[in-house]
C-alpha cells in the first residue's frame, strides 16, 4: 500500500498545476490591457477624494500625501481632496486628517472600522453622490502621473462604480535586493487574475489599495459587513450581492508600494490575508463558501505540491510520458510567473541590476514558492490575533 501511494504522489502535483496554469489564460487575454495608456494629461471634470487609511503613527503617509500633491500640480488637476483616516491622534500637512473616535463602533474592526467611519463622515457632509469618487490608498502607496491620468481618463468615459488596477512593488537602483522583494515578484503576476475577476464581475477578492469607488456606491455597500482582517474581499462580495456583477471594472492605473522589510513581516502579512479569507466564510452564501474554500485549498496545495515535487525528483515515479511533458511545461510556467513579476517590479533598475534581480529570482523560486505556500499551514498552527502593522 505504501509503495502504491509513493508511486502515485505525482497526481497531487498534477492537480495543483492545473489550477495554476489557468493564470496564463488571463495573462494572454489581458497582457495589453492591464496597464492603461491615457491619451490626455489635462483634466477638469471628475472629482476625487484620495483617501489614505492608516492604523496610525506611520511617517511614510506624509510621503504618500506629498506625491499626490506633486502629480496633481504637474497635470494641473484641482478638483480633489486628500483625506488621511487614522486611528490615533496625529496631523499631516496639506490634507484633511480624520481621527476615528476611540468609542466609535460598527460591524467591522481594524481597517474596516476606519473605512466605515469615513463613509459616515461623507454621509453627514452630503458628499456620497454619483459625481464623487474615492481613490483608496494604503500608508505607503505612491501614485505617478500614469496613475492619476489613467483614473481621470477612466472617469471621463463610462466608468464602473468599483474598479481597480495593477499594484507594483518596484525596486530602486540604490536598494539592496531582499528576500521580501523576491517574494513580492508573484504579486503583480496575480493581478492578471484580479483583472479577470473585475472584468467578469465576480471578484473572489480585491485590493484595498488602488481601489476606485463611487462614493454613493461605497455608502450602499458599506465596510461594516463583518468583523474580519480581509475587509476588502468582504466588501467585493457584498457589492456583488447587493448591486450585481455590472458594478465592477478595471481602470488600469498603477500604484507603487513597498515590500515588507523582512521575512518575518512577510509571514505576518500573508497569514493575515489567509486568516481573513477563513474569517469571511461565516458571512458568505453556500456558493461563495465553496468557492473560497476551493481557493484556500489551492493555496494550501501549493506547499504539498512542492513537497511532492521533491519526492518525485528523488523517488522514481511511473509518470506517463504525456504527463511528464505536462510536468515539465507546468514547471517552466511556474518559474516564468515569478519572472513576469520581476520584470514588472524592476522598471526603475539599470540593465545590470535588472539582470541580477531576474537571476536571483530564478534561483530562489523553489524556496520562495515553498515559503509562499506554507502560509496556510502556519496560519492554522498559529493564527494572527490582531491586525499587525507591517513595516515597509
């Protein structure tokens, strides 16, 4: 019996690979559309609130605010406000700082609570209208001219009420390449799946940053849909349930963010994401529960698949010839996924350092792939108890 199990370990790898290969359908479909190329650089009509939601005491937020001001001034766009919504008493320059009262309570916690408070502030001020959009950013989110021109171009056409775009984690020439930079090469690649979700109007999750939402729609959906670490994913599912699939779209703007400082923070970040997915299950319909459990199992199976791949290399397997070819092709596509992410994240590097980044990513892919897929196991062993701030 044991010999039979060992002889067919490769079947687990094949099942996991099939779920991964679907990403390349999205890459081929959306490769020319994932990044918008706006034709204009001067805009006047759309109104936007740039909202940075922070746990507080994170100095880099001022840099995020300053960058918005710089780009808007450059393109002569004036019909905007900048809000920083924070849980602590602090003040930022050249923007409106809103502190969430300690006593404020709703059916949300952590970031979701702050987001809901901002919705209620706009409701009191009668700003939740179909002519005002909220552009959500994280503490360290940096916009570029492409970012703001893309969302303004999008808003001057026929925008969907809820849309998002690509997030990159670019390295700069003077930065040392860390393991967290290598791990974050997979994230831009996964944005092709995000775009597919938004185009089909059936998102399993969305990014809480680089998220553009019409203010009246944000009020209708709300962020008080449940007490979870993954308030953004729950918001997407609530929006689809309340308003239908036609509410979603893709604006094509890029937002740049920073990778966590170290491997410890990577684990804390990913564990929060996975555990948030599990927390959300109790708020979902049976159909959505099945889909989200399937996502959790696919993420978890990557770790098992990696172990099986090692066994398949060390122990002779009776793999049919056709499937051996598939085994090889899927392995190459897996390696390529990190290279696609490395290409997108190395946009500011010289040719020499870009080559170095690609080579480091290539040789470390087996390791970083196993680290990424070990998160579900670690989340079960030691689940996160609070929303931990990740240093970046």
